[in-house]
């Protein structure tokens, strides 16, 4: 939702930040992707042990690297099928690692109900990109839905920095599965439209 509206309009600001830290040195976008994954796992590890503020800080850095890799790839002409594939795969690892960290956090606090809700949210989070991939396999672009990755990261950052993970996992459990349903309905509608067009000829 956010990514579809903003697109790559943040690239100039992201590149300005990049130049501030790295000057004119060009870093392989895939290395930036790996750095983002590292901080995603660091966030998961910190959260699991109840270090919510460090976990939020690590997740914020992971999100910045996630923005950087794409911006640098586009700016330097290094966009590649493998880079996109690697970024997508490692994003899934990072997303689910963070959710695992939250699940462990609740288990350590003997809050099994919230651990179950976290698992339900994790299932939806895993299916959202899968639904998109299956749609693209059928030659359909599918970015429909309330909660893509930027929305999830913003919610998680709020939960970690303000210690409101209990509310956040409930919201994510609901919205992630609503998003899956939205994508199913979107694909169904698009396929029906294609069939109607073909029957007119």
C-alpha cells in the first residue's frame, strides 16, 4: 500500500544519506541486502531476550538497508534478476526471524495466548508474498492489500519502541490474513476479466 503509492520517489533522499556515510564509494547492492538481513536477525535475537529498544533499532537499520539496496541498484544500473530474487528470499527470512523473536519473547513471559497470535500473524505474513508470487506465475501483477512489507515494519517498529507488541501482533494477525483474502479476490477478479475479454472475440 505504502510502496505502491510512494514507489521509488524516496530514492534521492536515500542516496543523499548513502553519500553522507559512504561518500562516493559504490557498494554491491547484494552486500547491502546481506547487511539488512544481518540486522533483521539481530533484531530477532534482541527481541527474543526482551531487549525491545535495541531490537527496534536493529529493525530500523535493517529497513534502511532494505531501501538502500534497491536505490543503489537502480542508481548504478546494477538491477538484476538475481539481485531481486536474493532480496525477496532474504526478506522472507528476516521477516519470519523477527516474528520468531517476538514469539519467543511472549513464551519467556508465559504469555502463550500472544505467542499463538504471533504464530497466526507469521502465517499470514508468509502467505502474503506467496500469493503475489503465485499471481505473477499466472502473469498477473498483484500488489493489492492493506499490509505489505513497509506497513509491517512500521507496525513492528511501533510495537518495539513503545512496548505495545501485544496490540501489534493482534493487528498484524488480522490485517495479514485480510491482505491474503484481498489478493485472492483481486486475482479472481482479474482472471474473470480476462475470461470475459476472451469470450468477446
